[in-house]
C-alpha cells in the first residue's frame, strides 16, 4: 500500500461530492441570474 492512498482514503468520494456540489451551485446561480435578468428587462 502506498503512503499516499493511506493518507487520503477519502479523496475519491470527496472529489465526487465536491463536483456534485459545484454543479448544483452552478445550476442555482444560472437560475438566479435568469431570474434577475427577467426582473431587469
């Protein structure tokens, strides 16, 4: 077993969760931007 894998057993799940969260936040920001745009025009 490599020392790196022993130190970071969570890295894969963490990266998947982070990606999922960032994707969700990005979608939410797009919805908010479109709502602001609808109010402005």
